[in-house]
């Protein structure tokens, strides 16, 4: 009889809370310290942010994400380390997708529970890129650290064995990064509002979103042969006047 009651209670819990996600795929770091800065951007880590060049360590409304990728190991893929910082009374999220207009996005959500004194919590979701619907997905995530100060949410986390080539013929670590925010109502996450779409970036290359200066340098500087031609024309004009 006792066993039957336990099964009934378990079934009832699943019925009344269908959106509740298990946590076996998540592991939190023993060190809860979170320190997110621009140090290393474009050198040791790939950074994306809005507004451009905003400082995640400051008090500005900076939505910032960074990624560091290990060398890919076949057939598993690469291990990715992320930083995320933004302002929201609900959640901030970083998404990885191969096509932001179709298919799906793996969404990593760092949130605060306003009904529990702004307690930090973390979730992994799948976003339908067509209708923006969110559904829970158990994406393994490790070394999770989070900090909530007012409405500023900061978090760091690692995602092992990521492989973009499972979705399309491209580099293992080439993804589009989406940054955005959303509301939290109890245990329910509201729609993901995209604030930044990075376009395709190789997460293993910290410079892949840094504008090349070679094009602007060649267009802004005069070529030597052009200078010589101009001097020749000017000299000829002076001689003719004389």
C-alpha cells in the first residue's frame, strides 16, 4: 500500500509540474566567485556585446557574452567556456544556433527568482527559431557560477562536447551567438527577446568578430605609384606654364 501511495504522489507531481526540468545535467562550481571583464577580448576569448564595446565590469546597461573553445577532439567536438552578463528583472540568456531564422537554438539561461530575494538559478532550453517557443532540454553544463546584484545578472559556465557539424557542414565551433533577455513568472520563462545576433562566428578564434583593418588601411593610404604619377603630372603642368 505504501509503495502504491509513493507512485501516486510521484505521478501527481509530474502531472502538476510538467514544465519543471531535471537538474542531473547541471553541475555547479564549488567556487561561486564571478568576475566578468573585457580582459582578453579578441586575444584569448571571443567577445560579443551590445552596445558596442560596453564594459561588463561597469554599471552600464551592458549585455555581454564571451566564449573560449578548446581544441576540437573527434568525434566529441570542443569544450566551450562562457561568460554572460546583463540587466534583467527576469533572465539573461546566451544562445548557440547554426541558423537564427530556422531550426533551433540551444539557450543557456541565467536568471533570478524575484519571489525568492533574487536567488540565482540556471536552465538550459531549446528555442524554436521560427515561433520563439521555449522548451526544456537537458544540455550538459558544468562549473556553473552565478551572481545577482540588483537586476544585474552575471554567470559563467562550461558546455562540453559541442559540435556544430552535427547540424551542418561547417567548422566544429562555428555558431551564431544570440544574446537576449526575458521575464520570469514563477517557474515559467517568458519569451526570449533577442538583443544581439552575432552572425556566424568561429568560437575557437577570438578575432573572428574583430573587423579587419587591412581593407580600410589600403583604401585610406595612397599607394606609392599613385603618388609618383601625381607628382609627374604636377611637374609637367609647371613646365608647360613656364
